[in-house]
C-alpha cells in the first residue's frame, strides 16, 4: 500500500495542485478543507483520494479528526500544512477578529495538527512535514502585515521542529511561494499584480504546479537529507 499524505486546504487552487501532484507520485491523499472535494476532482477514485470536511479554525476538534483519519486510512507518512486565510488591510484599521482568525488558522491550527500527526511519524521513525509559507514572510508587502507575521511564524516553527524531530527520522521543511494566480492573490487588484509580475526575474508568476512539484520533491527519497529549510518558488521575484 502506498504512503498516506494529509494535505490541508484542498478546496483551493494550490491545495488541489498539491494533491494532484502527490496522487501522480502514487501517494494516497487525505484532504482537509471546509468545503467538500470529491475524488473526481483529481480524476481518481476514493481509494487514492479521500476528503474530510472540517474547519481547521476549530482547534479543539483537530485531535479527533486526526484520530478518525488514522482509524480509517492508516498512519500518515507526511503532512502538508497548506490551508491559510489571507486577510489584507493596514493593521490600524483591521478588526481584532480578523487578526485573531489569521493567527488561529495560519499558525495555531497547523501547529496543533502537526502535533497530532507527527506522533505517528515518530513511532514509525520516518515521515515528512511541509509547511506552506510565503515570500511575504521575508520581503513584506503593503497591507499584509498580519498575514506576513503568520508566515514568518511558520518558518520559525519549521526550523525548530526540524531539530526536535530529526533524530527520529522525520524531516520538516517549508515552501515559500511567490505570488500565484489564485483567489487569494486576485484581491490585490490587476494593477498591483501586473507590477509584481514585471518585477520577477522570469517576468511571470510562479505556477501552482511548480510549487506542488517542490513539495513532491521534499516528500521524496531524494530529499532525505533536507530539513529545516525554506524552498522559495517565486519565478525569481526575490532574486
């Protein structure tokens, strides 16, 4: 039986690209998202892709969800923390509820989900964790202070957790996409997006399939010696 990977946020463009890539790499995938996603989305069957409809902002329910996944599908080989919310706006005018949700969904939720998933990886003495960050964690961007803060937190989490889990054969890495053509970035407006596109070394945005391919690499045997790092996939925007 092929290895199982849990991927969060598979109802969105990047999450679906990640699941598509991992299914092509012969992993079994369990997706977690608030909205339903069927195996037919990936042109596969329920033996390869299964979906758990769950709001990852409900922190207290995460442990139970992981237990159900393990009982139904087996222990995970890898976890891809992709789900995130992207509230924009300058900090002085942001509602406290928006700030709280950013931190809860983008930081607290993946940390708690990782806590429960890696227990099974540690017992197996093998496993992979990949956290999806953003170049905004290092470059900053106007109107994305809260979002950037959450992604910076995930990169710090990645480095320290890699040291905690490395002795037991579990690697922990992050992938930092540049701006992608997704629903989250469309809110920035055409003028801003065009300016970002022209600034990149390749004169374009990175593609979701390219980001998914980098995650496929980090889960592969070829990346067995890679841990505690952040892989940037941004078409040269930060070059």
